């Protein structure tokens, strides 16, 4: 049998630690993005904290705004925040899936190498 030039699959403890680190990074990105949205809605649309929070949460989750933007500054902020939110959400999901996909590909490669 031919010796593999690739490392063995790391233990599950290593995988779970990588998954936890990436989960923390994804949560920090979401919390930071939510904070930017709350501050922006509060500043540009003069909404209270809870109204700003629900607007930012709805945009970040892809559901759409709750309150209507009246001023040009509010409309500009809402459109830029919506574009940013889409990118932030996709990026956070990518951070969560990186360790899973990496482990799957590593295992698949070792299985093919072993045949």
C-alpha cells in the first residue's frame, strides 16, 4: 500500500474548537452589523432604540424594513445598510461552514487516497 503524503484527519476536539472559533467570529460580525444598523436608524430616521433594533434586525435577516424612510439621508443609509447586510450575512454563514467543508473535503481526500 502506498504511503499517503497527506496528514491524517485531525481529532474531533480540534474540529469542534475550530467550529467554536468560527462561530464566535460569525456572531461578532452579526452583532457589529446589528449595532451599526441600530445606530444608523436611530441617527438618520430618529427612531427609538427598540424601533431601530427591529428595523436593523429585519434588514439583516433579509425580511425588509418596518418603518418608511422619509429623508434623503435615511433612504441612503437604508439602501447602503441593506447592501452591507446581505454581504455580512453571507460572510457569517461562510465562516460557520468553513470548518465543516474543510473536514469533509479532507476526509473525502483521505478516503480516495486510501483506495
